[in-house]
C-alpha cells in the first residue's frame, strides 16, 4: 500500500484544483475540463474536506490559493506531470518496441554505445532508451526493463546474463618518469587514483601481480571517465578497464604504468526482473548481446 487512502485524492479533484489555481476562476476551469462550475466547486470542497485544510479563497470574482494551497499546488503539478509522462511512456512502449535500460556510465559509453548502431540496424522495430545508474537499485518497481550490473551475482530478484569479466590495467600520463615500471612496488611511490565503487581495486590488483600490500589513499572519483582525465593531466596512476583505457592509449594521452594486467573484482552482467516476463525487445536484445560478447 503506497499511503492511507485518506491522503490519496482523486485525480479529478487534483485536476480541478490545479486548473482553478492556475486560472483563478471556477468558470474557466470548468470550461477547460468540460465540466460544470458546480462540479468544479464540489471537487474543490471535497479535496479541502479530505485534507482538512483550506486551499482556495474567493477575492471578489476570482479564486486564489491560500498559503497552504500555493505549497500544495506546486506538488500537485509535479505529481500530475509525472503521472502524465508515465502514461505516455506506457502507451509508447505498448505501441512500439521500446527497451529501457539502466547502464553503468563507462561500460555504456565505451563498450555498449559503439555497438548499438548494429542492434539498431538489425532491430529497427526497437527503440533503446538508456539511463545511467552507478549502484544497484530496486529493479522490480523501477521503469527499467533491464540493467547492466558489475560485480557478482548478488542482485536479488533478477535473471543474470554474463557479459564479460573486467580486465584492468594501470595507466598514467606519458610524462611520468620510468613508466612502464617493471616492479609493481614502484607504482606505490606515485599517487594512486581510486574509484568510489571499487575501493579495494588497487589492493586486489597488487595482490594478483605478486605484491600484496595495502595501497596508499589517494584522490577518489565516482566515474572512470573523470579518473581517466585526472590521469591524463598527471594527477596520478589510474586503474582502468581495458575498454576505457584503450582509446587513451591509442592516441597517446595515456601510457601503461605497468604491463601487468589481471581480471578485476567482478564481471559485467545484464540483469532483468524475475517477477515479470521479458518483453520481446529485451529478448531480442539478449540474443544480440550474446553475439557481441562471443566476438570479443
């Protein structure tokens, strides 16, 4: 249950109130909503009675909002706008093949986006909408059909489609003397850049290359893109996935700080809710993703 029913006015009452607040006239609101003036007045009185607060006052021939009404109408307009947009989205999705995905910024920008033109060419009936999210969320009640997840199979209530492990490599600005370093320990004498969602990434990398230790603290970033730019400008050594690092390495903005690579702390997955059937656009997307990951 979202909220007690006494706090959930009818949409018709909210529409009548919003129209009166905007137009300052029950007569004009009635014309706009194709109702009678008395029907509008009844809706306003019912809404005030339900909330136990006066929302509108008459000033001559015009209606104006009380202070409580002014505050309430702002919220009402936002809610009505969201409801209208949700309805449009639902109708659009029902009428055409729309796939709404939550993606991780770096994976979406560097791996998925360059390949999406192929999906668009082979599935012209599907429109893909993308929105970035940095952390897992409640996928079931969300507007997303599926999401890209990094880590392990620890997102409850979803199906998993493995995509690829994340291979990381340490990179730095070309001017860093001695790079690439032969000994992993040599990296510790330079600032190390860290990602908020992978706080143990450097410790795991150092252990994997045979130098287990606790790395020093350093600048913290919320996305790989900003961390990569920090490395470009000489602020430290970044540990980046190869699909993020490769463009910077190819154009010379970054160089390898070490030639040692290893699998990172997790893999990428496509996940979607188990409590509802996969829509046809998602099924087509899963089939296409399978061809893309096999060709890596």
